[in-house]
C-alpha cells in the first residue's frame, strides 16, 4: 500500500508538470498563431506572458526570437535587437546562437548601423562553418549596400557568385555621379556640373550670371575702377561662382540618392532572394 | 490480488490522462494564465518594464472582474509617464473621491499639470479649498509656489516661501528663490540706446563681443566711405554708402534690442531647466511609491 501511494505521488508530480507544460504549450501555440496572422502587438503580449509564467524557460529562446521578429516587423528595430540579444544569451547550442546572431545582424543592417553589423559579422566569422560563413558574407554585402558602399558590396557578392546582386551593385556604380568630378566641372566651367547632372536651365542660368558679373568685374578693373571691381567681384561674381559649384554638388548628391533609392526599390519589390 | 491490480490501473489511467483532459478542455479564457490574479501579476510586470500600453490592456481586463484603485492609479501613472497628460489627468480625477488613492491622485494631478506646462491653471486651482489641505505633504501648494516662481509672479517673502518645504527640500528651494530674485536680465531698451550712441555697444552689453566689434567696424567703415565719397563729389556712391550706413546702423540698434531679448530668453531657459532638474530629483515633492502586491 505504501509503495502504491509513493508511485501515485510520483505520478501526481509528473502529471502536474505535464499539465503545466500543456498550458504553456497551448499558450505558445496561441501566441504563435497571432504571430503568423501578423498580429504582432498581441503576439508580443502573449509571448511575454508565456515567458513571465514559464519558469522552466522551455520557451524562452523561441519566445524571445518571436518577440524580436514581431518588433522588427513593426519597424521597432531597437526593441528587436534587444530581444534578439536576449535570445542570443539564452540560446542552447551553436545553431540557435547563430540564428539569433544573424537576426541581430539583419536588423542592424536595416537600421543602417553598419559598423555594428560589420563588427558582429567579423565576430561570428571566427567560429562559423562554411555554410554559415557564406551567409555571413552575404549579409556583409547587404551591410555595404545599405551604407552606400556599392564597390565593396559588388566585390563581396561577386565572390559569393550572387550574380543578380553583383549586377545591381555594378549598375549603381555605373549610374552614380562622382560628386568631386561634377563639382570640378563647375569650378572650370560654371554651370557645366549642373548640365551634366541633367539640370540644364540651372546650368545655363549659372553660366549666364557668372559671365555677366565676371565681365563687369574685369571691365571695372581694366578701366582702373578698382573699388567697383572689388565690390562687384566680391558681392556678385564670387557669390554666384560659389553658388554655382555648391549647386552642382547638391545636384550630384540628389541624383545619387535617386539612383540608390531605385536600387533599394528593386531590392524591396523585385528581388526574390534572402533580404534583411 | 486481481482487484488490487485493476484498482491501480484505473487510478494510473486517470492520472496520466489528467493533463490531456485538462489541457484540451480549456479555452484561452479559462487557462490559468488568464485568471484575474495572473492577469494582474503579468500587468504589474509589464508596468515595471515600462511596457505601458500592454500593461493598460491587461489592467483593463483585470478591472472587468475586480475593483482595484491601485490598478486605476497605475493606469493614470502610466499615461503620465508616457507623456499623455490629458488622459493621465482624466484618470487621476477619477480617483479624487471615495478612493484609496485620493491624496496621491490629487498630488499626481498637480504634478501632471506641471509636466504639461499648464502652470497658470495649476496656480489658479491650487487656491481651491479642495486641494489646499488634503494632506500634510502640501504638494499642490509647493508646486503652485514653484510655478509662480517660473511665471515670475509675486512670491511671498523668503521665510513664508521656504517654510512650506520640508527639511530636505528647503536648501534647494531657498537657493532657487534667491536666484530667481536676481536673474541677470539685460534691458533691451538699454541695449538699443547703447547701440544708438556707439554702434555695437549694445551687443557688447549683451555679451556678444564679436558681433559688437564687427558692427562698430562695419558701420564705421561704411560711414567713412560715404563721407569720403561726398568729399570727392562722387554723389551716387556717397548716397549709396550713406544708405548702407543708415541700414547697418539701424539694423544694429534693432539687433541689440533683439540680442537682449535672446539673452533674457536664455537666462529664463537656464533657470527653468535648473528648477525642473531639482523637481525631477525631488520627484515633484511626492514620495516614491511601493505598490507591493496591491
């Protein structure tokens, strides 16, 4: 009889644990269903509830990851990185650590924290196997793209035989304007930089103003009207000349931003591969 | 022997099937995680984590089944922490009467008004008997005095002013009181007059030494060029530079007036920042809460 009671008590303990685990498993499934339905706010609440009550920590890693992914989907990158970092701490085994780590890297890339992303990639590369290395290098390429370091991105993708991304980076490099070159053009011929970047009216206006005030200044000096020469030269010609190359620089930068945005638009809408 | 074995088998079966039966038989709402006690525990955790929106959702669920003023007070505090002052004020108002948090909510109501920069309203209602004597902390009166100090309203004499504050607060408030009395304002009219007499002097008076010297030299040089052109009978240039001189001279007078106003705004800003820093340190004269498991 005594032995029977002992067995029953053990079974009771086991049953209680199993019951609790059943509750948590059901809570996990409920939270996950919200996550899958894209109800990220509610999913975060339910995963947090699960983590709060599940003292065994069985669902800790997965919940933290899902919370991070929910925050990421909601555009709250800082919160996402916080939860991925917590998941990295509670990860069991290299696989989980790598998964959490790459999610941190991807979120950092999205929030354009390039240096932090690159540092983390370098850290993970030290212990990664071949497959993991390729994935990390792939994300390094993305980090370069998001930092507008297209040359480095092209090189990285080319080494990984990622042809679509390599071509995209090369295309951006071909299309983009060299800001210094555009500025230099306008130093030599006022308005040339603007015309080169497609702003014809602005370029012609700039050329006209500089010719007019340059001519007036030179004419004043030739007629020994030094004071007039200094005043017109200083207050008008130099002003327009400086405005000319500043404008050319601004246009080149604007054009480059448009080119980058086109590339990011392609990545967002048409690229089918893995994205951050 | 066989009966005993059968009995054991039945009990064993019941035990093993218990988790399955319980787990399958429960909907989300009957899960032990969603009992009022557990909802509150979880909400308190979210509140402590400053995840206020989720905490509010949980507290609201809890309040559907339970009556708890601590929870209502925490919702109001959460709104205050989030900077959603109108909602915080409404929630604090709801606890003014027949509540366990009558005094605290009145104090927090005043703190919220202060945070929302509704200083004139705060000063006005602090004279209301309802707020005057409701507890020994005198938070409404203290915040009202502080608001009057920031609004540059006439204050009581230093002894009466400082007396309402407790020992810990007295030193800081006394210092702020004295400082407010002798804030180093610059008179805009004086600055303008100084620049009328000597171009740039008004700027120097307001501490803008570089601007002052530049204005003096620039107006002087333009004036000299105008004079020189008149002397050489270059009439057009002379009038042109005279115009420029007058423009710069007048501009400098106006600039000096504006510089004094900017200087005063900075003095005010620094003082207000210092007062707010002190209030933050003293938690707006309200003791910190320990809600425990309430």
